[in-house]
């Protein structure tokens, strides 16, 4: 499960479509507050958020199913292209899984 937070509806739809096409389960949110409320139940593996949301998320992310911090991928200008975003997401997921082994 990947939570995507972006206050721009068009970018949020694009990110959701790209990730869903790659068979990621996606939960899109337009605000940090809505995402935080839902994450208590969803317990995502990773959170992808625009830079403006990252600052709001710091210190507020719930723990994952194993009690660890949920990895956060800030979407920077370098990750604006879908291929770059997907590669960064895959690397973060790999790193997170390696740390749990």
C-alpha cells in the first residue's frame, strides 16, 4: 500500500494512475490531515508526498505494521518525471525491505 499526498488534483490522479498501473495499491489524499487519519487503519508501506506536505508529515506519521517508521518519499523537481518517481519508489521499498531482514 502506497499513500500519495498531493494538493494538486491533476498530479494526484496522474501519480495514482501510474502506480496503480504498476500494480501498487494506492490510497490518494489531497491533504496531510486526511492522510494521517486514514493511515491509522491503512498502515501503508510507504508515503509519497509533495515537498509542501513533507514538512507537515514529519513527526506525525504513524508506525507501520511492525512498529517502525513508515518510509517517506518526498517528490522533488527531480522526481517530477514518472520514470524517476517510480525508480525512487522502488529503491526506497528495496531499502526498507532489506532493513527488515
